[in-house]
């Protein structure tokens, strides 16, 4: 099975909100809380092949995906790659 995505645009990531941030010097550690209110992804796709050696699958066209309220948390003790 083969597939591809082309001309993919991701819209809305730049509208993020940093809800909180903590930085410790000893031990060297950083923690962030980020919220992205809405992300929209648009582009084109294609797929061609056989699923399970039985079912032919093929097609393509435009796609659009939208996700609201993405919340991320990142904590790292190795923030500078040391």
C-alpha cells in the first residue's frame, strides 16, 4: 500500500498561548504548559494498493482536518542538550 500527502498547510499553531512556565537552575529543568485554541490542516492525499492482499484501495483528493483546544505539557531536565 502506498500513500502520500502534498501541499499540506497547518494553520493556527502560531496562535498558541503559554499558560505557564517554570525554570529551575538547580537541578537544570524547565516545564511549559501551552494551549493551541484551534489548528486546521488542509492539503491533498493519494492512496493506492491492496489491503490484506484482498481488498483494493485507491483514491485521492483534498482533505481538511480541524482540532480545537490542544493542550501540551513539556518537562525536560536536559533543556540545553548537556
